[in-house]
C-alpha cells in the first residue's frame, strides 16, 4: 500500500511546488479520492497569491476535481468505493448558519472551500466531505468533466436562474474558462447569444462555440453595439476586469441584468442613470451546490456541451497555471495525474 502521494502546494505566495505527503484516512462523513483530473480556475490565483480571505499556508489549490473514491469515512453510506465523483469550490456547508437554515447552502457563512480552507485537487489524493461531492456521468471523461464543476456550474446556474426566456438577447463577456462554457450554455438554453471579447482572435472560436454575434471591444463599443440590437436582457460578466464590467450596464435593455461572476481586483464603477432610468440591476452569482453540479453535468451530456481543454501532467502545475494567467489557455488547462492517464486508457 502506497503511504505517500504527490501534491502541488503553495507554502510561499506565488510559488507552486511539488511535494510528497503522507496519505491520511478520511474522517467521519468524509471520503478519500484518488484524483484523476483537476482544472485550473482563475480563482486559484487567490490561493496561489495568498489573497483569499481566511487562507492559511501551506495549501494545495484546486476545485475542479474529478477522481475515484478509494476510502470511506465512518457514516458514509451514499457513496461507494470506486465511484467516480467530483468536487467544486464550495464543498460542504455547516448546516447551521442563517443562509443554511434558509436552504441557501451555497452562501453558507462557514463553508468548506476546496483549495482554501482545505487542500484541493492539485494532487494525487484529496479528502472531501461526502455531502459536498457530485456523481460524474459515464459519458464524460474525467478531464472534460473537471471544468464543468466550477467554470461550468457557475455560468450554467447564473444563466438558468436569471429569469430569462427563450430568444432573449444574452451576452457573455470574457471568453476564457468560464466564458467559453457560458457561450455554449446560453446558446443551448435558446438565447440570442452574443460573445464580448477583446481582439479578433477569438471571434471564430466564439462563433464555433455557438455565439450568433461577436463584439470586439478593441474596435467596437459593446454598449452601443448591444443597444443597436435592442439591448441585452442579461450580460454574464466573466472577465476579471472591473473596468470592463461597469460600462456594460449601458448595454442592457430596460430591466436587464448584469450578472457578475468574474471577481476583478479593481472596483466596478457604475453610473446611476441607466440603473435608475430603466430599472436595470447588477448582482453577483456564486458557483453552486453539489446537486447543481450534477444538473450541470446532465445538461452538458444532454446538449453535447464540452469544455475546450488542454491537459498537463500534475507535476507541471506551475507552468500550466502561468499559461492560464497569461490568457494563453484554450480554454481550460486541466491537470491530469498518472491515475487519470491510466484510467482514460481503459475508458471509452
Ligand atoms: N462566481 C464564481 O463562482 C466564480 C467561479 C469561477 C471563477 N470565477 C471568477 O471568474 C473570473 C474568470 O475566471 P476564468 O477561470 O474564466 O478565467 P480565465 O480563464 O483566465 O478567463 C478570463 C478571460 O477574461 C478575458 N478578459 C480579461 N479582461 C477582459 C476585458 N477587459 N474584456 C474582455 N475580456 C477580458 C481574458 O481574455 P484575454 O485573452 O483577452 O486576456 C480571459 O479569456 C475570475 O475572476 C474568477 O475568479 C468566479
Ligand atoms: Zn473556480
Ligand atoms: Zn452555513
């Protein structure tokens, strides 16, 4: 029996290093997962640069995790050894705070946060709370399922909970890990889908993903272009740029919604006029729960939605992370472990 596992941890802000750690047993209500794949989300930057509130180092980042259960803690009856499961960012609620008591568990005030309060998936092994894991359908391989557990659920939930109707004009701003899935979801949900990027380079990709229209903010004013189309009922803002988000309120139709899912470090400047005159709104949306991950995976299978991914071996996490931060990933880098590679050879 192997006694240690490889992990990529942050012990000094900005530095990812490969370490060997002892394997521990899952506690009550927990499972131990043999990780096969883990996506690199832009939110991982908040762990790697040490900025996530409440973070203590060393910490293993990673919250788009897929693997197989290899050990069950006491009291776990819902899950079986060998079952393929996924773990996202909010991976366990306390069940006791006010939002939890009202059933709003994604907004738990004391959540288990993968890669922040507990070690995440840049590793061969991860311990997870059994109440916070999702079942992975057989139709998806582990590397392509992984990004659906954060980038996917975040955009899927934000769009399906926005009170939109088929045919509505919906824009997705920022064409990266989240945005490229947001475009696919918006199109498959039946919206008139607009992608907002900067530069011509992503136009073809955005249209291939399902966008009816591409707006290049390097040459076009997104607000004017969307107003010419009648104004957007909703804009899903994924780019980590407050400067890029604020002006989009003027691109909304009357009662339109700017849904903030990107988390820029700069402030979002807003003009009150389009908010007041026309009842437009701006609000945030945070990822989702384990059962909503299963919804995201099921819809992706149903509508043949897949993330566009590049894979990299776990040991190359630092280079892969740099690629994402430089905006070079098309569109998600997914770390794969040796177990992930071995498993993918035995699965269709
Ligand atoms: N709400 C949630 O629950 C949740 C969940 C996951 C992630 N997030 C947050 O969502 C954001 C995006 O994450 P991600 O993983 O998708 O990141 P990503 O893969 O790095 O993609 C970000 C994209 O934004 C584009 N961009 C940056 N500034 C832009 C601007 N001014 N105008 C248009 N596009 C711009 C970049 O394109 P270029 O090629 O032009 O640079 C890049 O493709 C991050 O802030 C992350 O923390 C939130
Ligand atoms: Zn994420
Ligand atoms: Zn709670």
